[in-house]
């Protein structure tokens, strides 16, 4: 009977652990993502297609854009896939990402009760609509969670030079949660809210709420994907991350994106 020294056995087990961990890491790509892509059902659709091209396992952590960026800075990702271009470009400029590539876009919409007490239904300008809500102190729900949607909303308020916040304005409610929960709050208090269109289409509790302002240049919503920099995160799976980006932004990838629908409505669009 062969006897193995306990110290040698421990070293063999440790080597095996690191070897298998390295293999596993090469076979996995972790995406830090905005919730709107997940909630639309897009990942289920697109990753099923990618399985036909690659054996790599794609894992998705869906949080608000701000949190996704924070997680990526901490090296908890191979890819960042979010929707706030200024924050994305800053992420790359500061050395956390290699580059930003635009993947697709849709738009934001202003939602409100169909009785529309603010009378903004026929206003084609989001700035005019928000000014009326502000002046009339009509209930407005914000995500208040530093997500891409929340950051976009703050930019829109700043365009009309108005400061809002739950501590400053009683009619302004910050949910501190995701788009679905925020929409539920707006519906329950007959309030107004800005949502990405994909989540609104998928949302199942619309009740008497409808889209009031849409198709406005200021409401465009662009989604960018960024491979995490190996200079900041040495263990990042750059090779497989870039393969996924190349596939997603290829002619086939773009066709699949444009063909994705929810309730017979196209959710995302690509350029070209």
C-alpha cells in the first residue's frame, strides 16, 4: 500500500483546485448588466442563440447601472452592459474598461394616468411636460437608485434647471428600487414616471396608466458594452468577453436584436 504524506496530499489537492478553477474561469463570462435588458427577456433569447455558437457559459448579474459599474470596478465582471453613456465613457477613460461599443438603443417614455391631471398628453416636449409637473406639484415617482434611468431623469430635470428630491418636494417620491417596483408605485398613487420602453411593454400592472410623452430626441436610450480591462482586473476573461462582443455586434447579432419582440413590439434597435 502506497502512503502519501499529508503535506504532499494537501499540495496536490490545492494544485487541482487552482487548475480546475482556471479551466472553469475560461469557460465563463460574467456580465454586470442593467435590469432593463434582463427584465425584457432579452438575455434568455440572445444567450440561447449564442449557445449555438459557443460552449462558454454566460452569467448575468442584473442591477442598476450605477451598481453594475461599481461591481465592475471591483473586478466582479468580464463585461459591463449598461445604458448611461456618460458614465460608460468615464469608466473607460479612467482605465476600468478597454473600450465602449454601442450595441443597441430604444427610448424612454413618460408614463402617467390616462385621466392626465397635468394635461401633458399632447405635449411633444419632455422638458415642457416636466415643467408642468413641477409647477403643478403633480405626483412623480423616481427610481432614486443611481440606475441609468435615474441618472437620465436627473439630467432631464437639470435641463429645465429644476432641483427635485423627496426631501425638497413632497410630490416627488423616490422608490429606491427597480423599474418594476417604481412603476407599481406610480400606478398605485396615480403618479407620473419615466421608464425605459422595454420595461413598460413587459410590465403587467399598467391598470389606467399610459404613455404620454414619447418619440423625443432627448429620450433616446443607448446601450453600450465594455470589456473589463485586464490592467485593472488581471483575472478577467478578455478573450471570451471580446468574442461575445464581436458576435453580438455582427450582422447576425444585429439581426437577432432587431427581431426580438415582446407582445408583438420590437424592443431594441441597432444602427446601420
